[in-house]
């Protein structure tokens, strides 16, 4: 693409600037490893004052201003296809939200019922989750898990589901989001990619806002346009795009501070 910002313009009154979420140099990642089993790519947890974490804070502030203006609580993060960086964006944004003084309770929901492993990324290994609520009627309180990160609760994926489209588009899923809005200040929904999962756009439409992760230098514009059409057909509120895996050079002298 000649101009990636031009390629991903959206309607002016719904626009959040496309933010450049960098890929992490190997040396940076290795420095983050700890005994917590939390994914070292969650830089907003390990290195909250780093230049990379600042990009997620910018994203948080953009989203927060819209949430306050419209009294929104839920934001779905999705992508056109797999491998775009949507889950690591969801994780870092969720942790960034916990660092905001106005956010007392933050929830991250893993709606990727085939591939999701949000719990592992946060050092947890849960046996029940969203699938059990949707398929077996497990109580909401039994699928909410507090994490090692202050103010952050998750609903993990649970058992791998054979019919994620039907489950995610069910009335039960819609009811769940409504109930959770009463309990949490911010709800981030990590969605499956739009093109492989037919009804993912329907659940996105049940969220107040949608953000699409786009891998810089890899994802073709036509693929993103196709995914955006799914969202438009479902009348989902697509507010912007996040460019992931952007080359990001960190000078050596910065390492002593992060």
C-alpha cells in the first residue's frame, strides 16, 4: 500500500486516528520474562512507562473520550483474519484501562471460542468460561476470574466450541453483555476474526463500539474493506483501526529506563 493511513480512512464523525502499535524487538521481550506466567508482550503491565506502552495509553484516551460522551461501556476488538494482533491489543488495552483512575472494574471477555487463550496470557488456566455459560447455563459468577493484575477480571473462552457462530449470535450472549454492563466500568470483548467466523459481526454489533486490528505491511486493503462491510451490514459501530506490528526502533539508551 502506498499510504496506509489513506487506505484505512473512515467516516469523519466516527474517526479515531489509526494508531501505530509496534512489534517488539526480541531483546525487549526477553527482558520482560517473569515468574508470573503473564505474556511478556503485555507491555502495559511489565513496562508501563515505556514508549510502546504509551501507544496503548493514546488508544485508551481516544476510546475513553468517546465512551464518556456517549455513555458507552463495551468495546469489541476484532480483525479481518487471524494473525492481526487483535488479542495482544485487547490485553494491552485492558491493562491500560486498569491504570486509569476512573476505571474501577475492567472486564476482558474472550469470545474467540476456537482459538482464544486470554487466560493463559494472564497466567491463568481455567476449566470453565464463556462456552460453559452459553452451552450449559453455568452461572455468570462462576465464569468471572480475577487476574494477578489489579482491577482486571476476565471471562475466559472455556471449552473449544464446535458452533461458535451460533453461540455468539444467541440471545443468551446478548443478555450476558447487558448483565455485565451493570457490574463493570469498561468491558473489552476480544472477538474472533470477522471473515472466518460468519456471525462475529453480529456480536460486534451488540457492543457499543468496535475497533479493528490491521497488520501493517501484510493485510491487503480489500480484505479489510470486506471485513468492514460485514460490520456495516450488522450495523456495528466501527470507530477505527489499530495498525499492529509496525516497525518500531527503540534506541539503546531507552532500555535503561524500561
